[in-house]
């Protein structure tokens, strides 16, 4: 007779695992296809209905197999759009959902348990914040509680929780050691770039885009300085340089992209000569799914591995070799007094004197530029004339400018005369080009909140745009017309520069920042998140190498192997000191162990549960389903076990070996059935 897989007795464990699986699916809302998420929720609903006894019949295995086949066909179709990684994520959730529907045997329960552990590990691919780490840790404990409830249903829930917490605390030092010494290998896959996950600036900017971005309170990046912070007016964080203008929007020039590609193919990186004082800092940027990094001019990457991962464009911006799909830490030195005159003027002038193909756009601005050119001769005089116009005409700095669809520069300069930083930067760059002065718009951030005396937190509402113009003998010079109109924007930040009712007007939580308690909690969380990003997420191969050098002196393969061997021996010794006394104290006698193994084998063959039956009573029940020979053997084992328990010490010792031999023979013959 073949062993029969027994149904699950403890349905509480299966219900708890089902709830954990449902919560895990919801936590992966972004990478999951909608219909896959819907199937996982429906599977959880079916399991809960069966748990409460509202509906008992289980779908047939044929129905589940057909549903699985249809799901695989649909997922295969969508895989062409979402890529391999997201396809595997959705496939794992589908497999777990279908297994949840037919959950009936212990092996099904263990399969779903392992699936949930894989999903938790997969969740860290998409979520790495301290909050999500605690969240996934709580779900892991819930899974372990569910398994504990399955094996020990008579124990109360607080007992399971207490035991798991003790074990987790004991395992924590081992986990920390492994985190510190295991090699930091690069990922085996590339994270998919999804439009829905792109945040912050884009490489195509219209004046209204940055104004909309300032309504977001999301973190953009943090910077930790070695020494004092830069003055507020000097905190210009360059992200990308916009040199192509079509009359309405600015974008990265296709020619600039081509030049970058040629430089990379020739391995001819732009390396400006720097001089003067510098600011040294580490930036931890949030994922943007873009290549650009944030720095103060003139920036030089200071990472040991930066030649492979960070490179510098000839427009003075820093770029990552791969898109920023997770939090990324990098070190930079900025030399603010270094002139930006070290690029090829022929290329820069060609890019930054470009005008829209449609000459009929913004005719008033073209006429005004001709007038300025007639009244002013030098470049400096012409630039100053444009800046004076913003001051003399009473321009206003606002987050809610009126729409300017047809002739945006004309409408801004001569009709509305109010706008955000991008309106001023766009208008001034265009006018300077009309005046024969190479000019471009730079998009990035300005300012930042001081989290600690040496740490700045820069948020999306700090997004900013300014102008760079090429002046003969000086190179690229920064001009910020919005800073002239609203000086508070540079000194005090955006919140002080605009009216209170317009700052983060669409963010209801921003109003709570005025409450002292909420502001204190926000700062506390920001500090915790910063430390997590810096010391945990930022613990890369370079920092691990520095730690090993501190511990070992010279880092060699032999010394690393000795260190790892020593750590393994210490961990093994600690585990032995803890478990061996407990194992010896709790280990049952040999006679009892072998009798339980024989009884378990009889349960598997007959499909019966021993429950609280005595040895003799269970042997009578099992004999009805066993073969005659097996029935005689099992009855003899039960009678011998009873006799051993009541025998004298000398007699029991003599009979024990014969009893163990009987049990081994029965188990061996049962396996052959």
C-alpha cells in the first residue's frame, strides 16, 4: 500500500499564511499586473470562506490546472512588455495563489510557506526603506508563527510569539556578521525601467513642469558634508543641462548625447582642471530610473570605483553608467571657484546659439532683443539689460502662473510677467541666444533642509532652474533671474519665497508640519532613514573593503579565509553551547524514539491518526489496514514496548536491543511496500 498524505488538521495555520500571502501581494502592487493581483486576492478570499466554513467544496485539481494554463498563456503575452524579471515576479505570485486555493495537505502548506519567503526576499528588490524592512520582518515572524501553530496547536499564541522573538534576537548577531563579511556581488539582472516609477526631473522640461514638481514633498537626495555646509545661496545642485529649445520646451540636445557617446566609445572622459577650495560630501540619491547625478559645480567624482560607475560630461554634469533604480551613494568634491571655461567652444556655441525652426514664434521677444542689441554693445551690458528688465517691470515669483500656450516667452515677458523659476530661466536663455550669447538652461535643485549640522536633505519641492551664459574670457557663468525677483528663494527656501497657501497646496500632510509634535516625528524618521541609507544600504564593496582593511591590515585571500573560518568556528561553538545541553536534556529514550518512528510509519501506510491512543489500542486499529505480516510485526512491537516500560532495569537493558531490531525491521519492510 502507498503512503497517504494526510489532510491539514490545523486550519488556523493555513488561514494565517493565506493572510500573509495576501498582504505580500498588496505590497508588490507596482510590479504586479492588475489581473495577477486580482487572482491573488480572490484566492485569499476563497481560502477564508473555506476557513470559516461558509463553503466547503474545494475546486477540482483539473479546474486549477486549466486556470494555471490560461494564466501562463496570458503572462507569456504580457512578458513581451514587462521583461523577464517582472514576469518571474508575477509567475511566482500566480503559483502561490493557485496553491492557496487547493491548500489541503501539509506539503501544500510547506510549499506556500516557502513561496512566501521567496516573495519577501523578492520584495526587497523593490522596497529597501527601513519601514519596509520592518514590515517584511513582521511578515516573516507571522509566517513562523503559522508554522509553529501547525506543529504545536495546543500552545497559546503568546507562547509562539515569545519563543520566536527570543530566537530572532539570538539569530541577529549571526545575521549582522554575515552581512559584514559576505562578498558584495553585483546583481545578476537589471531592474526594469518603468515610466510609472520615474520620479523627479525629466530630460524634457516645459516651464510648468518644475512648478508642478514643487508640489511634491518626496525626498530627492541627501548630502553629508565633511566640514561646514555651503552657504544657502551657493547650494545649486546641477542635474542636467538643457540645450535644445523648440520654442516651447527645453530638452537635452541630441548632439550632446552623440558627443557623450563618442567620448565613452573612445574612453576619453572629460576631466576639468580644478583649483581653489573645495567641498567634500557624500550624496545618497533616491531611485529615479535616470542616469544623472546631483552635484555642486565644479564637481569631481571622489569614489575609488567611480571610473567604472560615474563619468563626467563635457557640460559639467555627472552621469551614472546605469540608471538609478535603487538608492545610490557616491562621493564628490566640488570646487566652486574653478572657472567653467575648459570645454570646446565650437561645440558649445553650436549647441547654445540654436534657435527654434519656427521664426514666427515669440515675435515680440525677437524685436525686444534687437532693441537691446542696438542699445548695448558688450556681452555683460546685454546680460545686465535683461536682468534689469525683470527688476524694473515688477515681475512676480509664483507657483501658479497662467497658461501660456501659443507664444510662451512673449506672454511671460510682456503680458503676465509672473512665473516660476523655469519661466525666468527659459525666457532669459532664449533672449541671450537672440543676442548672440551662447546660453542654456540648467535643471536641478537649490537649497535643502539641514537634518544635522553636516547633512542636507533636498526634496522635490526644491527643484530649480537657472541660466548659464558663455562670456568671453570667463566661460560659463551662472545667472539666476528668479533669485533677483525673489531673493528669499535663495536665502530662505521656497516656502518663504511663495505664499503659505500655495506651498505644497496639494499635499494635505504638509499642513501637519506646522504642529511641533509632527515636525519632531518627521525629523526623527528622516534621521533614522538617513542612517539606514548610509550604513546599511550604502554598505557596498568599497566600504566592506575598508572594514576588512581595518580588521586585517593588508587584505589578502588567505587572511579573509582565516577570518571567515574563525567566525564560523565561533558561531558553531556558541550554537553548540546552547543546543547540546537542551538536546541531551530533552532527548527521549531510545526505546520511545524507535517506537514513535514505527508508529509514524504505520500512520503513513494506513492513513490513520494515533491521536491519544495507547500502543495496544492503536495496534488493533492499524492491524485492520495492514497486511497480515505487518500487522503481526506491529502488534509484537507494541506489546514489547509496553513490557519494556514495566520491566526492571536489568531486564529492560537486555530486551532493548531486540526491541530496536524489531522496529528497524518493520520500518525497512514498510518502506519497501
